[in-house]
C-alpha cells in the first residue's frame, strides 16, 4: 500500500511538472503569433547583376529605393545591395547619374543614396547573413537588418534567374531552398512579423516555391517557363533602363502617398499580362490576412501610428480658459501656473492632433489666412487650419532624409520655405486640383545644414543661410502660383532674344555670398538691396547688392569695442585679473588678436533671431530687434547708419 501510494504520488508529480512546463510554452506561442503589434518597417533591396548591359537592374533597385524612401521608410531601415558599376562606367554618357526614363529629369543616383553593400560585397553569403543576422563582429550596425518580431519587411530582388535559382553577379546562384531556409531561420529567430518577397526576374515564381514559413507573402514578375522583359530603350544611354514589372510597380506608387488607403490587392491586380508580356504570380497560402485589408504602406511605407506624450512638448503645452481671453501656461520647473492676458485667441496644438513625434524645430503663423505651419526633426511638416474651435493639421511630405530646421511663410502666404539638415531648401505650395500640398526641392544645394530662410517682399526671391558659411539667394518662381517671374528692380543676364523681340531667355543664377566669419542663424530683408544676417558671431552682418544685382558682405552692424586691462586696480595682480576678465567677457585671446574677431558688441553670445519692426504695407524696414542666448533683446535703427542710407 505504501509503495503504491508513493508511485501514484510520483506519477502525479511528473504529470503536474509536464503540465506546468507546457502551459508557458503554449501561452508564449499563442501570444507571439496573435498579439505582436506591427511596430516598424524594413526594406532589403538587392540588385544581383553587374556589367553595363544590365543597367536596368540597377535602375530597378534604385527606383524602388527612391519609392520606399518617399513613402516614409528612412535610410537607417533600408539595406541596399548594388553592383554599383553603372554610374561610373566608362560607357555612361551621364557620369555619376542613373536614369529610368528617357527625359532624364530624375537622377536615381543622387547625393542621398546610401549603398550598404556594393561591388563584390553583393554575394549569396552576405545576402543570407543579412537576412538571418549572422554577421561577423566587425560588420557595423548600419549594414545589419535589425528587425524584430513586430517588423514588416519588404524583400525586393532583381537580376537574371531561372527555374528555382537567381544568379549573383554571374558567379554564383541563390537556390529556392536557400531562400526558404533563410526565411525559416528568420521566423524562428522572430526577425519579422510579416514578409513580402518581390522578385523581378525570369521564372520568378519558382524562386519562392519552397517557402513554408507563416506570415510570408510573395509575388514574382513571371511564372515558370516565362521571361521577364525590359520596358524601353534609352537611345542616349544605349541600353534598356527599366524592366516592365518594376516600371508598372513604380507607376502604381507614383500616384500615391504614405496616407493612401490602397491595398495590396489593388497593387497585385494592377499588373496587366499584356503590358508585362508575362504573368505576374503571387502566393498567399502562407499569409493569413485578406489582401483587401492590407494597405500597401504596411510594406512600402512608414508606420505612422504615434503616441503623443505631453512631457515632450512643454513649449506647446497649455490649458486655456473658457473665456478665450486668458491663457494659462504650464511651468516645467514649477507646480504653479502663471496667467497672461491676450487679445488674440490661441489654441493648443497638443493632444490627439499633435502629429510630430520629435522636436518641433520651426513654427510660422501667417496673419491674413490665419494658418500655422510647423516643421520637425521627424522630417515632416504640417499646415494647421482653424476649424471652429480646433486646429486641424494637414500633412506636407517634404521628401527630406534629414531633419527640417526652419520654416517661413512667403509674403503673399501662398507658399512656404523649409530649410533642412539635408543641405537643401523645400518650397511648398498648395495644388488646388489635387487637393494636397506639394514640396519641390531647390536643386542647388548648400554644403551644410540650412539654418534659416527669409523671403523677399516680391514673393519670389529667397535668402538662405547655412553652417557652410554662405548666404545664398534663390529664385522660387513656380508656374501657376506666382504671377510675375521677374522684378523690375533686379537685374539678370539675358541669354537669348527671340527674333520677334517679344521673348527673352533668362537663366536665373543662384547667388552665393561667401564670408569668413561664423555661421548665421537668421536673416532679414531690410530692402531689395540689403539683408541683415545674425548668428554665432554675436554681431549682425550687413549684406548688400550693387547696381548689377550682385550681393556681397559689406560690414558688421555693431561697432566692436576693443577692451584693454584697466589700470584702476593699481597692482600687477589686478592687471592680470583684468586681462582674464576681458578674455572671458569679450573674447580677447591675447594682445595680438585681430580686433575684428574680438567680442565687445551689444550681444555677447549667439544671436538666435531677428524680427522686423515695421507697419503693415511698408516695403522697407529700418528698425528691427534681435534676441540672443545672452538673454538680451536689442532694438536697432538703421537711420543712424549714414553709410547704409543708399541701400534703403
């Protein structure tokens, strides 16, 4: 009896132990399969062929690269693998440029392309290492696929292939079972939630025939026994520049943005066999969701689901009284609140409407149309319109790959300019026919971040400053938005005169002003011939234009005071103290310092902003104020500067 009781107790203990061990694994498996949230998107774009006659394969990959970036996937979440020998090939008529269209308007191989694996680094081994995460220790994080169980991954491959294989650089092959094994490892290591494989090659459908992992969706440009064809030949380049499958994929996405509700079903059904000259095949048996319910941006765009935290936006945070005449501003360092009286009605831009998820770097308010524009380090811009008692944001896609740093409305309030860390300026305007905001990049770039922008009163010229030490003036004329292209008071070079005498060809030159002093933070047009710039030099700088319209640096606005050690201390020790005091306060390093580089001006630290003080309708502003990091606000009157009167 005793032994049987012990045996029964032992059996019960073993069963309980097995049951306790089984429950966590079952719960874990079900939770990971059903409750994991979609948190981020990644793209792996691979061109597997090289040599000049395969130009179109590199153009295919760069075109998809541009598309996913435009739709919101940042460079740090894109792995780009290219043979990278087309742009600098000796047979390329356009050095360092790659095009996918005969009009050559869009250079796919621009300054913003970040290639992770190039040349002979594009191998089957490295490709499989990227997918599975099995890298050597020396491989940097920028060349790794750092996805997780909440990631959606787009895997795009193009090149030459056949029945269940894809050639890599005419030297090795990726077999269908190699791809299936890599995807299986990715699933076991929880490196993705959902995976979309897109292949543009001959007999592409055979490459994913061995896939067995759940959550995988695949589409190929051709079925078994079919070829994948190029779209058109560029007579200037001398070879085909894009494949048909990729061409019509791009055509689908060029009509959409990151907030479009188009589904994967609409993308897959858009492929016409008569246009492709092959049959696009997609496999959905491993994918659980209906394609009609899956937006294309789940793989080709960014994840825009954001959570706003009040503590991150203290500058905007506020509780407003119902009387609309009293504003209570939160104090981040104090529990109490202070109240300000105001005749204007201000509304808080926080809460569910605040869509920026990083630092808001620029805000501007246009008076006539009562609209607010904001830009942020998240590379987005929003135009806010007041509807009844709420401010409603409208997204403006800036197409930047770096943070937006500053913004300003034009004088007529029909467009605004955005300076960025991408060394360029965006001009944004509203397109009535399509009911959206359009962003155009000024092609000529600074050599560093654009820190401020300022509009000319004629609504066309724009002055910009950058940390490259240059102030530039651009023409921002936009057909259909601006009524007059030329200003009578500004000269240009005449390139050609039509025989009728009624038309002239005028190339508008970009004007650069180089100066040897510290970078500027803000600029202000005083008149059509004078600009005041402020920044890290602690002294406003005057830029003027001569009769020919050529701009140059004239002088500093404030007279620098040369401060020497005072003799009132009456001792050698006191003179030493006075010298160090002068070094600290006025920036004097030693007695041989160049006087123009020493401080001793009204501002003793960086000047962060400059604001005109003029009546509405005045074209010239001779009075303005500056504020700096030294805590000072200085009001300037240029009428006292006699040598500047000729530029008013």
